[in-house]
């Protein structure tokens, strides 16, 4: 029975609610941030961010280096917890529940809000072990067959299955950079998260691998809510439906990607998009 | 049930089912166990350290005071200088101990049987006579006078005074019941005192615990450190500079590198065997000499200094070298004028830590015979001597009860030096550490 | 003239050479004979090196070999009737007698020829010392003068001095090789002498170890058996007990400090734990006999076991204590070398700390940890003072930790201290054991250092 549930999770796309539109009702908001401030010691890195992330949409966070977009991304699944001297205030909700509620469990949050990092970071284990690690620790499967299935589904979804199906026992660190990143995405998917956070997932990759990942993101948005930080505006334009522009720790504006890129509301956005700074 | 798991429903997902919650509780229990295990390990280490130090200190503090008895000693000319010539050789040879013993007999006129008298005079240390002789030799005019003196009591009476013996246990003690009685009487007459034990630092080794001191060992260790430093510091720096700055990268230098790392991990006793076979057997250098011990320790310290120096040299950024070379300095000038001074704090730190290790090293010293029993302070680098750690070893081996506290005290002195040296190293590192 | 006095004169000469050379060079410029190629001080060093180094090297050589030569001369000068029939050891004995007599510490009235030889020895010693000192000082002066004459503005003294310095530094690093060579050669040489008397196979695989050699023919139980197996077993047994304490405790405290402790706690606890590593082993030995051994004994007696005073357990436990910081600081390095991205990766999937540590960090750090454990094992095997003080002397093949066993290092120490002839089988066996110890620890070290190095390369 559990297996069926899992299969449902993996395949059933929540069709009724897609596509999200700019005028989405509140129920469509998957995560929302209100007045999020982050301090590193005495330094305020984010000055009160308000943003809604809607179900099954790709939100791109853009902005010059050091503008706080990665910091904000890490707030969404409390990855900043592990950084010394980092304090987060304000609220981040997932399905209306505060992520920072002390009663809520950080492990659970991270299982529901997965993350893909800037540099591919496969564990020094086999490809199979990399993908099955998440389901294993969360106890998502009951036996080997189920586990195999999850691994295969995840790798398929990450578009890696055809390339690695014959060498699942080979070390994940032996793959090429692009494959490693897709492995990391597969690893994240295998936990069946609801939201996937991607922190410049293509910055360490060559153009061909980048194209692969971008196609993949396009695929994934049917099942998952995705927040992607990127440096590359073309990428933001290609993969996202909505875009948020960060500057010096402020969220300058949020809007449909198309609007942001063609008709930004703020001078700073305009300057960044046209390459005046950044 | 499937319905409740619809991911589209707000707040529900695979990760929020009751089953998932149960799993989560189990995982957190495992987490707590693991963390507790780690904490236990840390606390175990700390507790053991505390246990060790308390053991040592609780034994050793006693050796820093020494029991004395106050006696009015008549400096009988008949005994000291029977011929009345004040010849220094006569003064040196006289039976001073009997003077002190007579003074003690005077306090207990009732004690007459020879066995009892033997027990009574057994309460005095041989150090009493030595003390009297020192007084007379300093000032021969004192002969014929009566002096009130603080004289050393024997080791077992000293232990009795310090309350080491469990008088109720019924076990055989090194002091007899009579002696305990006499001691109580002396105590009642307020003749017993226990001042700070300067003798611990001014006297050399002895078979009698109350007379045994660390002076010889301290001097031996000082000599060892001097030899070790003088040899290993320049040699180590020279080797490190060559390897780091000049050596071509080839198999020979690779070999040297591997070799140095290995030398740092060779058991210290093997260095002792080297010293015995090469320095003593082949070169014919004297046994038990600080010179030889220092040479062995220098060889042991060398890898530590080389490794520390290389690390410090590496930490100096290439830009400094390039700047100096760019204005026409030779490589040697660059290194000695710019790189080496910048690396010096790190090198000194490494050298001090290496020396601290050498100071506590015992096994190689045993091999070259630096556990000599020397009752006077040695006078040169080549005369037989002992060192602090070997003194600890020898005293730990001594049967008398009094040596337990002496050993602990020696350890406290040794640890004191180590703490000072390490603190100095930390200070140097903190004070001069530079981040590039 | 004594060694140190000569040395002092040579140093003075050298210093004078520096000063003269420098001022001569400065004069060269003042007289306008062109620009100097090198700074005046290099000219000074140039002269000083010429004056000092050759004489110093010769002086060292004399210091090592001089006495031998003199004594050989004295022995050769003895009447043939006295020396012709002597064996080597008798000859050494005679020499010792002469030496003692010369030093005035001989006992009894010596035979006249010994007295004469002693007198001759004293004479020759002082004579040779004078000759050598005078020759060396004269030589140094000559070299100084020669170097001074060579000074010229275009003499490249800097290059010369730097070359010398570089050569000296190369010699310093060669010393590392020489040390190893010295260790290996001396051990092998003495061990070969041992194996000439006792078969290496019996040594390696024999089950009896009783190094006391019979002094009288009829003595019982002093056959001098040198089967090292029980000794080796004892070493491994105590090391094993030590590792059972040190590895779990060291590893877990490293994990706790690296992954759980706050930086404040870490910055206090880590150095305090490292104090354990800085305590001399002789202190641990004393701690073992004073405290741990009685505790172990009491514990054993309460359990109704008979416990030896110097049980393997007590020695092993204390050795384990000593190794805790060794294991923990090495593991700490290794654990910290695991990139943060791997921890983030696991945390990003929702793994708890302990899951991250057990399933990602430790497996990734495994090679390094294995290296650390091997290094600790090598340290345990070579550890001397704790076992000398707390373990037994009698070789026992036992697996009962409450019994006493002996170790390689204990045997080395006990066979080489005290008054024994240097070339008895008993003393030589210590070198054979030393060779064994050196080989085993060397292998462990090479493997461990190799593993650790390769591990570092993965994550650098």
C-alpha cells in the first residue's frame, strides 16, 4: 500500500492547480516569506524579504553577487541553522505552517524542501547509494524492490537513468560534472520533496550540461515547486515563470519573468538587466 | 487512507504521516544516543585527566614540606675536634650524627636500653649530622657552644607527621609504637615543625627519601636541553630551508621527505639504541653523560623542528620572495632577510614544543645510562648525571614509602616546566601569528 | 690543551677573520680600486669560513678518533710478552685497567707494566692534544692569511659564502638520512652478532623467552632461551587493550568536538584534552602503578579473580588513556577535511546530525581514520615507559588480561640496563628485538602515512 502511495507521489501531477498565474489564490501559495531578516553576527545580510512562492511554479532569484539571494534560499529550508552566528527573523511558511516554529522539526522541513547545491556534491559512494540515501534515512521504502524502484524513478526523472543504469555500483564521484549535478537532483527527488531549492545549480557546469539541467528543471516543475538562484539572466528567462530581483539584501521587485525582463518597475532592476552593474 | 496522503492537500505529505512521525521519533532517539555517546567520550577523557592530576598533586604536595625536629645540640669539642687543632680535615671527619643523637637522648633520659636507643636515634635523619657539619665548617668558632637547631627527621617519622600512615589499620608500619609515642611527646613539646622543603631543589639524589632532592636532575635536564637546542635548532632550520627552498624535486629529496616523516614516528627507545650503539660503542663517548643524552634527544627533536620550520616557511607567501628577488637579492639573502624572520615565530613555536617533548622523554635516556645514581650535582656535560624524567622513574622504583610523594613532587616540577614551555609556545603563536 | 679551549681559540680566530676581512674589503673600496662585487661583510664571512671550517672539521674528527689512536699507540708500545697472547676481550680489559690507572681510580697496586703504560697514556694524551691543537690553530691562521690575500674587489665572495651555506644546509638535511641509516645499520650489525649465536628462526618462532644466561654451568632454568613469540604477543596484547580504550573514546570525542560542540566549548576542551598527549609517559607509568593497577586488582578480587600486580589490563588501560588525544586529534583533522558540501548535501536531504556523521562523514573519512588508528597502534607498540613500569618482566603466552605479560620494549630496557657485558647474548638480544620493533613500526608508519597522505589529496 505504501508503495502505491509512493508511486502516486512520484507520478500523479497535481493537475488541478497548475498552471499558477499571477493572480493565484492564497491556496496556491506553497511557501511564503514575511519580513525575513538575516544577521551574520552584527551584520544584517537581508533586510526584510516578502515573497510568495506558488505551487508548481519556477521562481528565479536573480541579482548581483552578494545581494543575499543564496542566503534567502538557505532560509527556506533552514540550512542557515548550521552556520555559526547566523540569526534569522521574520517568518517563512510552508503550506501555512511556520518553518521556524521551534516545535517543527528541521529534519522534516528539509525532507519536504529539498536542496541542490552550487557545486555538485555527491557522497563518495556508489550512484545507487547516493540516490537511495534519502529514502533510506527517512524510511520511505520497506524493501529492496521498492528502493530499486525509487532509485530508478528518481534517476529517470533526473534524466540520468539511461546513462548510468549499467553502472549503478560505480562511485558517484566518477561521473562528469553535469552528471554529478543531475545525480544530486535525483538524490533530492528521491526523498519526494514538495519544494526543490536550487542554488546556482549550473554555475560549475559547461554549456551542454547546463542545457541538460535546464530541460530537467522544465520537466520537474510539473511535479514540484522550484526556487532557483541564478547568476545567468538568460537562464532565469528560460526556466522560470516568475522572477525576484535582489539587490544589497533587499528584494527590489517580484513579478512575471517576462515583465521583469521587458518592463521592470524599478530602475535598479533595469540597470542590472541591461548590464550596468552586476 | 490513500486520500489523506494526497500531496495536494495543504500540510500533508509523505513526511507528515503518523508513521513518518514515529520514524522521526526513533531517529531523534538515535541522534540523542549518539550525541550522548560523544559527550561521554569527551567527559571520560577530561575526567581521566583530572583523575591523573589529582592523584599526582594529592600525593606530591606533601613533598614540598619537610618535617624537622628542634634540638639543643651541644657541639662537643671532644667529638668534633679532639686534638684541638681546628684542622679542617678533622672537622670534616667528625661524628656529627652522634652529637644530634645525644641531644635527642637528653630529651628522653628514661630511654637507656641499647635497642630502645637505636629506635630513638633512628628517628633522626642522617641529614642531621650533615647539617651540623655544614654549620661547623662554615663557622668553626661554634665548637663548644650549644645551638638550637631545626634538624631533619627520618623519612618514616616525616611520613608519620604528614599523616600518611593509617595508625588504626593494625598493619605493620615503618615506625614502631615507641617511636610514635616519642614523636607525640616531641610534638607536645612543640619541637616538631614542617617548613617549606628547600632541600627538594638544593639537594641531589639520595637513598633516604628525606634527603633526596632534584638538584642533580634539574641540572641534568638543563644540560640536556642546552645540548638538544644547540644541536637541533640550527641543524633543523638548515635542513628545512634546504628542503623547502633549494632541494630539487627528485627521488632523493622525496626519500628524505618520507624519511623525516617516518623518523618523527620512530619509537623513542630506538633512538636510545642508536645512541648506545653509535655514540657510546663506536664513538666512545662516556655513558650517563648529558652530552650523549642531549645528542640522542637532538636527533629525536630534529624531525619535529624540520616539519614545523617547513610549514612556517610554506606559510610565507611567494609574493614576499618575489618582491625581494625582484630588487636583486640573491636567494639566500631573500630567505635570510625576509622569509626566515617572518617564519621565525612559527619555527620557535615548533622548537619549543619539540624541546618540551624531549624534556619529558625517558626511554632513550635509560638506554644511554642517564639513570645514574648520583648523590652530588654533576659538574660537566660529560660527567654522569640524571634528568627529571629518569629521576621520576628511579624514585618510582624505590621501595620506601617516602619516595611516593617525592616522585609525585618530581612529576609536578616536570609538568610545571612543560606547562611553562607550552604556554610560551602558545603565547608566541598568538602574539606573532600572521594571516596572509 | 683541551678540546673546548681549542674550539674557543678557533672561534676567536674565525671572528677575527671576519673582522679583518671586512675591513680589508672596505679599504679596497676606499683606496678606489674599483667597486666591490660583494658587500664587505661577505668578504668577512669568506675569510672567517676559510679560517674556521676546515680546522673545526679536523678538530671534530680528532675529538672522535683521537683517544682511540692514542690508546692504540700505548697498547702497541707494551712489551710483546704482555700482549701477544691476549684475546680481544682481555685486551679491552687491560686497556680499561690502564685507563683507570691513568685517571687515578685504579685499585690495588698495578703491575709495573700497567703503571708504565698508564704513565705513557697520560703523557701521550697531553702531548697529542698540544700537537693537534697547535697544528690546527697554525693551519687556521694559514688559511686565514691565504683567504685574506685572495680578497679583491671582483672576488665573488657572496657566491662563495652562499654556496658554502647551501652545502651546509644540504648536509643538515642529509643528517635525517644519516640518522635512519645509523639506526638501521647499528641495529642490523648488533642483531647479526646475536643471530650468529642464536638462530633467527628460533628467535622469531620460539615460544620460550628467558634471557638470563647461566653464569655457572649447573645453574637451573637459565638456559638463555630467546624465542620472541611470547614477547611479541605481550606487546600486541597490551596494545590491543590500549586501542580498545583509545579508538572508541578518541574517535567519539573527535566527532563530538567537530560536529556537536559549540566553538567556545571546542576551543576549551580540545587543548585541555591535548594536555593528555603532552604528559610524559613516565608519568603515566607512575599513575599506572600508583592508582590504576591497585584499582584493577581490587576490581578483579571482587570478581573473585586472581590478578597479577602488574596485569596487562592496567598497563593497557593507561596506555589507552595516553593514546586518546592522539587518536582524537588525528581523527579531528581527518573529519574536518571532509568538505562541508557533503554535510550540506546530507542535511539538505533531511538527515539528522548523527545520520550525517555516521553515514556520510565517517565513511568519507574512513581512510584517514584508518591511518590515524595505525599510527596510534605504532605508537602503542613502541611505547616504553608505561610498560616498563606497569607491565611484567616474565614472558607469558596468555589471553587473560589479569595476568602479567611482557613486551618488546620492556625486554629491551631490562636487558640493556644494569651491569651486563656488552656482547653477551642477553644484551645483543635487545638489539634483535629493537630491529624487530623498528621494522614493525616502520611498516605501520609507512602504510599509515601513505593512507593519510592519499586521503588528504582526495579532498584538497
